[in-house]
């Protein structure tokens, strides 16, 4: 898989409107995203990818999914459901309408990246 960095992490207007309607008093995830902006950039992960091959899902978004999953103590399947259904997660992640691959393939990739980073990104 190759990395085609996503540079536009803007929150879609409709997502922002719905999130604010659902959480009129605010929400931790919305506040963090509003205050800090995107927490990761795909370019940070560029050294992990070859220059050729099928485009990978955004590693910056996968990193955020991992953090949210850990923070909430969710299983992989529950994290997939949260990405699909929770407006607070959508607000933070700004995912495309749908992932290009099966969510289970994405989680396998996420696990591979975790193993690579544990063994050292610096080389």
C-alpha cells in the first residue's frame, strides 16, 4: 500500500451542524478538535509506506481511531461501529462517506502499523 496523504481535514458543515445540535452543551471530543485542530498529519507516517501500490486509508485517522478506541475501552468491532454511527467520532475523524475497504482489513492494517511503530519508526 502507498500513502496518498489527505491534507484536507476540514469538518463538513453538515457534520458540525448535527454535532452541535446533538451536544448543545458541548462534548470533550468536539472541544479537543476545535481547540487543537487535526492531531495528526498523514505526512508523519510517510516513512512507513512505499511509493507505489494501492492507496492506504489515512494513517492519521487510523491513529485517532486507535486513541478513541483505547480511551473508551472498545473492541475492534465496537470501534468500527463508532466510526460508522457516532457523530462525536465523525466530528473528530472527518471520515469520507465510506471507507474503500472492508473495515476488518483496515483494522488489520492498523495492527500492522502498531507493530511497526513499536519496533521503531526511526529505522
